[in-house]
């Protein structure tokens, strides 16, 4: 083999090696770019889902507000007028004992209905939350839920860390759902709401001594577990997490964790 042909083969081999290296680098770069694009697309999809969830919850809160106003301004006003008319009618009729008893009974029923209307309105729109903040609203929730068969306590350390209003509303709705579940389904007699903020992380826990439940069975039931799925959906908006420490036959512990920096940009209010 001549020197020229050997040189040509060496050059050709070198060129092939350079081309192979170039192709490998190009393929690796293309795959890396494609992976970044897929990741960016997934992040965009996740953000879109969070935006849809946030819009859904804003719509729910707006509807609750509308219903509360209708109940207060419509039904509440009509009940007040009915009670005034009843009082006037009572003064115009004879002082018969049986008639007087019926008036008192009817007036008592109207008063009870008015109380229920105010209670439902407060549940729909927690005015205490808007005026005084989350702790005051949770204290009111605990007081309203406490009765002869159930005691609800709120524990929290002294803290001056402010929460975004949208996070206040989210945590209140979650606590409201969990307390109602503990009373209605778990038949708990002792319920504790714990709220704490550590290192820019908000932790909300609801602990009860009820009968518990099978988490997997509840979540597999499409007609049940809507409240639990709703909690997970709310938390997904702010990249929050929920841990269910539950089992049939024993009390439940449900823990919520939300990073404050994740909750800041999300608006769940109208």
C-alpha cells in the first residue's frame, strides 16, 4: 500500500470519527432539548390545570356569596316581615289561650328558621374570615360545631405570620369539610384543629376520636369521598399536600401542608 493511499485512509477514518462524534453530540443535544420541551409542556399543562381549578373555586365562592345574599336579603327579610305581621295580627285577635299558644308556637318556628338562615349564610360566606382573619374564623367554626355530644378545640401557637387571603379561605374550607366529616360520618366526640406555621410552611391538622374509615374504599367509590377529593383538588392549586392517617375503627389524623411562597400568586377570591 502506498503512502498516499495510507494517508487517504487515515484522513477518511478521521473524518468518519469526527462525523460520528458530531452525530452523537447532535443526537444527545436533540434528546436533551426534546426532554426540556416535554418537561416545559408538562409544567404548562400542570399550570393550566391549576388555573382551571382556581377558576372553578372562584366560581364556587362567587355562587356561595350570591346564595348567602339571596338568603339574607330575600328569605331573611321575608321572615322578618312575616314575624312583624304575626305580632300585629296577635294584637288584633282575642286573647284566647289556645290562639295565643298557636301564635307563640308559630313565632318560635319563625325564630328558629331565621336562626337557620343566618347559620347557613355564615357557612356559605364566612364574614368573620374576611373581617378578622383565619384564626377568628376557625374559633367561630369550633364554637358552632361544639354541642352536647361533640367538643371541638382549636390549638395554635402565637404567630404574626400573615397568610394570603386566598390561602386563609382555602384552609378554612378544608377545616370546615374535615370537621363536618368527623361529626357526621366518624361520629367523633372530640375534635382538635391545629394550625401552625414553621419555616414558611403552613400546617393544618384535624384530629378526631371517631370510628375512622377505609381511605382506599372511600376514594374508589365514585359517589363517595367527594369531600376528600375536593380537598386534594384545592391543595393542587398551591402545590399543597395532604396526609390521611386513617383506618377503620380508630380516630383519624389528617394533615395539610402548604408552602407560603407557593400560595402567594394564586387568587381564589373573586
